[in-house]
C-alpha cells in the first residue's frame, strides 16, 4: 500500500504529484485524487485545482507544472467509495513522501433539522469538509472535492455518508436559503447510526427594537460579566449576517461575541425585515431598495446605534460592522457614506462590485478588514481582491486575510480568524 506525494523535476517535465491509493490492508483502490496548488504569482494569491482518477491499481499521476511556481503550497486529498477521505497539506517544493491509508468508512445517516426542529428541505446542500480522527489528525476537503461528495437530504431531512470513519469528529457544510453554516458531529460507530444535527434553541437575552419601530428588531449582547466600562465608553459591533439575522443566528452570533470579541465591546445583531414575498435583497440599501420598504439598512444602522447609546455609553471612535455573505454589500454601503457612525468594517466571504457604489471618497481613512477564502465558489475570490485594491486606492486602511474552507465558517480556525480581525480593528 502506498499513497505517495512525490514532487520531482523529471527530464523535460515539471512538478508532478504521483502515488498509489490503497485501503487499510494495502489493497489498491480505484479512487479520486484532488490536488489544490496555492501560489502567489506577481504577489497575488492563486489557487489551481487538479483532479485525477486512480485506476484499479490505485496509481495516479498529476502534472502540476505551471501552477507550482515560486513559493507554493499543496493540499492533496484522496476519496474512494466506502472509505474515509484522507488529505495532507504541505509546503513545497521538497514535500516528503507519505503513505497514508484510507480507512474503511462507517456509514452514517445525518438527519438535519432547522432551529424549529423541522427537516431541512431537499433543496438543501450538504457536503463534507473536515474529519478529525480520534488520534487528532485532521483531513480536509477543498471545495472541488467536497462538492463531488455532496448530497441533498430526503423529505425527512436525512442524508447518508460513508466518507467518515468510526471515532471521527466530522464536519459538514449545510447550505440552505442562501445561508451556509457548519455542523459538527461524532461518529460513534453504531450499526445503522443516525445522527441528528440541529442547532440549539436560540437563547438571546432580549429582543430589542430601535426607535420604537417594531420592524427594527435587534439582539444586544454584553457587556460581559464583571467587565468595567472603559472611560470613553464601550465599542459597538453591529452584525449583519449572511441572512436575515433572526433568532436562528442568535446562538452563533452570541458565541462570536463571547469567544472572539475583545473586552470593552458590546454587540448588536440586526434582524432584516422582510418587506415582500420572494424578496431577494436581504439588506436593502439607499441604492438597492426594495418596493414597500419603509427604511434602508443605513437608516436601520443609525437607529440601532442611537438606541444602544441610550442603554450603554458608546465610544463613537469604535463602532464597527461585522458582516458576511449577503450582509457585506450593505456594510460597504454604510461605510461609504459621508456621514456615518461606522469607523471600521469587518467583511467576510462577501462580494464587492465597484458599480454599486457611486463614490468611494468617504472610505478614505476608514478601516476595512477583509477575510475571504480563495476556494469560495459562492462569492468569488477576485471580488474580494478588487475590494482591497479599490479601497486602498481610495485611501482606506485595508487589511486582507485569507482562510481555507470555501464559503463558510471553518470551525477549526473560526475563533482565531475572528479574534485576529477584531484585534486589528481595535488597534486602528
């Protein structure tokens, strides 16, 4: 049994990834092998995916010449029917050979429920992302590989996988109604194992309304217990999720506040109001309005800031937004106004189109922390790079960071990524 990653320059050939895929007993497996090469040509990030099928002898040979240039990294993953996937991430060139075995997969049925205990609809997408073995080893699938193993649940919300092994702590990415979230579970190894994945019932401390308007609802988290009020007041972080921001998001946002936000801040989670059936724009702005909407997201933000300031002393120099996916465009719009309470923006896995914003002049001197995955197929990576370049050109202070995992929050690194972003904004 061998599954070797051999990077070598052959006569007349460039770098290649070669090896043999086998099962736990050393028998060759007909498998799929996925190679993602990360490089930085001309100082810009580039991810080049490769795929090959290993035959009955388990052998594969993938030419990655052209992609592997300069300083580069590679993630190799092998998948085979009835077996747990295996991956390895290495810096190259000079990646050592390795011979991991693909363990037998343990069939599990995941029953995926929403916050109300109802089965996720068949249009929901479910795909594996990470498996952590009982021994602590981590194996990750990049987007191209995870999509190939993706499934849709049946009417009961059930989806079956055999790509995890007994004792694994697994992660799947669930995509529904333009909202993506990761769910974790443990494979116990029981016969006909069924694992119910449902978020805990939201327990926000209080649902508030801004300006006595029942349509301007928000949740307020903080101050933290036994925390002293800073002399200039508390910093305020306004959250616009990749969805409406309703109670379904409450536990997740609350965990972000408790685990990643520095001391001296409170957090307000805005709840987008749905003005009409089939409304496509979740967070309407001054430019992108929704018929019948009585206020824009910019006006909503202003009202929440004013309302929070009546409850706690707010430091006007530290009012930030945290937004992701569909919340990003509205966060940018709010930051680009000449008169805005926003002093810093933390934008994750979202889009940026220059034509959407008449002027970027107001962005000068303001802070933007942009976090995006190069493998994001929902909000493409070049859009985030364009936001970085355009904002810097306009005189904004921009920090640009990347993460692995595609369009979603990677559970293994989410806390660290958010802490880093908030710390950077706090120091600006």
